[in-house]
C-alpha cells in the first residue's frame, strides 16, 4: 500500500505494538512503538532497542574512562571510590534501559524485578563507594564539601534514598499510600524523580573532573566525560514513554491509503 504522497505506508507494526494502543507507547522522540517491547520478545532486547544503543555507548565510555585511568595509576584505598561509583552508575543505567520499553503486565512484572535487582546492586556499590571516601577523609582529616562534585554528590544521595524508599514501600507496603490503586498512581512521580536522579548522578560525574584527585592524578578530560554523559542523556530521554509520566497523548490518525 502507498500513501497519498506515493510513499509506502508505514507498516502497522511500526505504529503500534501487538495488542497495545499506539498512544500508550509514544516515546518522547520518535514514533509510537519505537521504544516498546514487542509482545513475546526477550527483555534483553530492551538494552539495545532504539536509542538505547546511544545510551550504551555513553555508559561504556564513562565506565572505560574512569576504570582505564584509575588502573593506569598506582592503586590506593581511595581508588575504590571512582571505581565503585562509576560501576554503580553504569548499573543504574542498565536498570533504566531494561524497564523503559515494557508495556504488558507480564513485561512490567519481569522488568520491575530486574530493575529492582539491579538497583539493589547499585545501592550496595554506592554505599561502598561512600564508605571509601568518608573513611579516607576521616583518616586524612580532609575537608568535606570541598568541591561542586561533593555538593552534587550529597544532593544525589538524598534523591537516591528517597527513590529507594518510595519504590520499595510502593511495592512492599502499598497500604501506606491507601492501597494498591493509589500506590500505582504514585508511580509516575517515582519515574519522573528517577530520571531526575539519574541525570543528577551523571552531572555529579561531570563535576568529578574538577576535583583535585582528577586534576592531579587521573587527569580525565572534562569534555570526554561531558560527551559520554550527553550520549546517555540523549539515548535515555528519547525512549521515555510520555504516557508513563501521566502525559496524555492523542493517537495519531492512520496513514492515508
């Protein structure tokens, strides 16, 4: 079939996922279905679906920049901080990419379990990284809040703690929110704050390039970190399904025959 312009009409599969209304799979950028897990497809495909490839390039670049530069220097106790924190951020990016395209109830249940498991791993890594830097400051009597990276780190930790608390209680004790239905209505705010928190984590990494440890030891270039962060932001933001944020999107009319 062709459209009125003579161009081939878009296949139905591109406009909607099987059994799912196209308006419910509208990504922030792109067409309906561009970032939606097809029914029966493996959840592993979510890691590379659509613009996830761009996000993965940025995630691997950030991880490689940190790990490669840390291991080029003599390892000290403080080395654990950038290694653990960068691995935690990488893990959180994967947890978001796994969950974003899920649509059906079955997909969402599996996606939430994977998301929660990866978030738990990331939490343990983050806590370990914080212990490293706090012990190092205590042992060396170093000053706290010595840089923008430190301030962003504290703000991000507060956001993360709130996210973990709300996410866990919505799943384990929905009665705190007035029952299952009301708990589900909070999910959109949990998602929005989740994206804000992830972006705060990424900017915390960018500001880490201005710390004494990086400028004197690692010497990771700020523009390289900013480039990797930009790739992650573009890749993840483009796949946001606006319906999941409570934003109503009118269905697009079918293409002319």
